C-alpha cells in the first residue's frame, strides 16, 4: 500500500529514471549521470553535511530543504546503481521491530 509520501518518492524516482538519458544541457539528473558515480556520491555527501549543519544551526525551513536535497540525491545515486527505492523500503521493512542495537551488532 502506498501513502502520499511514497507516491511522491515513486513519482520522483520515475522522473529521475526518465531524465537519466536526457541531454546534460537540459537536465540536472542527466548532468550528474554524465559526470559519473563518484560525482553523484560526493554530491550526496555534500547534501548530507549541509543537512547536519542545518539541523544544528539552521531554521526549520533550511533543514526541510536540505533533507529534501538528500532524498533527491540519494534517489539519483540509487538509480545510477540500478537499485529501486523499493529495495531500500524493503530493507527498512525487514528491520522494523528489530532493536537498532541488535541490528547493528548483527552486522559485525
């Protein structure tokens, strides 16, 4: 079952997929794809740092905007690796009800 939130993410994922092969001069997504995975990963990292800064010293609106940027760039990066967002959601679903401490300990 999709919610309004997952509908928005699904539409964004579809838009990103449709723009991956566009001409780089016409699409930011196409520009990122043309520049390659390292640039996409670095951009996600930059957006994550900006989100941390906004969380610590910015306004509510700044944090919301930066969080949106992180989600967008994460979806771009996942698409570049051919990983549908549904796989990330499935992993979150798998972890539901599992203590974060237990889940982290199981990884080591």
